[in-house]
């Protein structure tokens, strides 16, 4: 339970309420909890075993925030991604 609080507070920015209204801050916190739950489910169901202990910030920086290049050749669009072993293991 402490790890969940730590990840919510530090990795998903739930420790800082950005708005001056209670309802807006409550919605902000709910979105943070929803994001945490989706990432937790993804770690258990879709990612390899060695990635289960990754924190949300690690998942974000290693798998989600990637620079890609869109290649237009003929009538096809292709997304080129950098060669990253972790990414290859997930999308294989």
C-alpha cells in the first residue's frame, strides 16, 4: 500500500493539487488513480515479468515517450521507432 501511495504522489503528480477548487482537484486525483490502475493492470497482463516492478515513470519514459519518424512511401505510412529491447519485447 505504501508503494502505491509513493507512486501516485511522486510518479503521477497526485501529491500536488493544481487547482483552487475542490471539485477540480477531486477530478484530478481520480484521473491519477485511474491512470495508476490502468498501468498496474498493464504491468500484470501485457508486459513481460521483468517489467512488473517498473514504476509508472519508468514505463512512461521507456515505453510511451518515444521519438518516432513517420515515413510516407508510395501509398503507405510507416512509423519508424528506435531499436529498444524493452519496446521490442512488449510489441512483439
